[in-house]
C-alpha cells in the first residue's frame, strides 16, 4: 500500500537522529516547563532592574571593551542558531512540499510531535530566549545606545515562548524555523563585527529586511490559524495564544520598520541643525 501524504509527513525528513536528540524526553520537558514557565516573570524583573541600575552605574564609569567575550558570545549563538536551523527548517520545507494544502498543514498540525530531533530543538529554542538576554549586558557595559525595540523584544519573546511551550502550539513550527534562520545570519554578522572584519552595509540592511519579513510571516501565520479556528477547523493553537502572538508580531513589525527607516532611510541630522533646535 502506498502511504498517503499525511502518513509520509510524520516521518522525520532528516537523514538521521543524533543520540542526544533521541534521548530527549519531551513529556518530561513539557511537564517541567508547565510548573516553571511563570519564573520568566522573575527573569524579566531581574532583567529590567539590571537595565535601570546598570545604565545608572555606567554613567560615571568608563565603558568596557569586552572584545574577546563578545567574539565568543556571538560565535556561540551563531553556531547554535545555524545548527538549529539545519535541524528545523527541513521539517517545515518538507511539510510545505509534501502535504496537501501544505501551508495550512504547516500552521495547524503538529506532525513534528513524532520527531525527536524537532522536539529537542524546540525545547532548546525556548530555553535560548533566556540566554539571549545576555545581549543586553554587553550593550549596557559597553555604554551603547539601548533602544526600546531591543529590550521590549527580549522580554516579550521570553515570556511568550516559555508559556507557549506548555501548550506545544502548532504555529511554533514557523516561529522557530524562521527565527533560527535569521539569528544564524544575525549572530554571524555580529561575530564578524566583533572580530573587526569589514562587512558591507548591504548585509545589515538585508538582515533587518529579513527580520521585517519574519514579522510579516508571523502575522500571516497567526491570521491563518485564527481564520481556520473560526471556520470550525482543527488547529493546534488556542485563540488566546493567537491573539497574544498577533499583538507581538504586529508591534514587532512596526518597531522593526521604524528601525529600518531611522537606520537606513532617514537623513542624518547635521550638527548645525541640532544647535538651532
């Protein structure tokens, strides 16, 4: 009997599963996070306290260079994101190309629940959102400009991801694959900059553009899931989760679009104009 497309999809599209992926216990991980995810609020509180106190303390101090720590930090996150993309993007691509109505299937079905590799990287992805708070430590200690987009994005992603893991939402397939991919390029770019290697401006423009496209994709995925549920179709994500995610992605889109305009399109204000104002 030739298997239909749905039966094919539940089989991992990877050439093999690593031992550490096969040994992962997703049931135990979800159970642990179910009782632990609210600690994300304590992390956010500590994070915001560090922002306020850290910037206040650094006003009277010389900036830290932290060149070597930055190189190692960005290299580590780049490699993690690259490997994460390698282990998750093929699953999304496989579903889009092999399922009937591939996009809808990719948004509403959790066929990845049969895939140990995908489940491990989903857990690692969720946990990495706490690690990425360290990006802000470098900004504060090096006395760089800390914009609203940066810290707002970090705290909302952390809380949303930790909570969503307890529900194992079907839309995580899209959120994780796109985020891993863009972070692979972004942290590789930061690594090269930390190494004082010249990188064309077009690369940073392309990365910011990709981030904006990611936010548009997030909105599209959430709208599709919401419409599917309102038609009475089965979709593996709650309406409450969709609403919060839609708010997040919409605000991210606005903030990233504004950042793009300010960084690459707006004319720089000259010193003479600042004196007149």
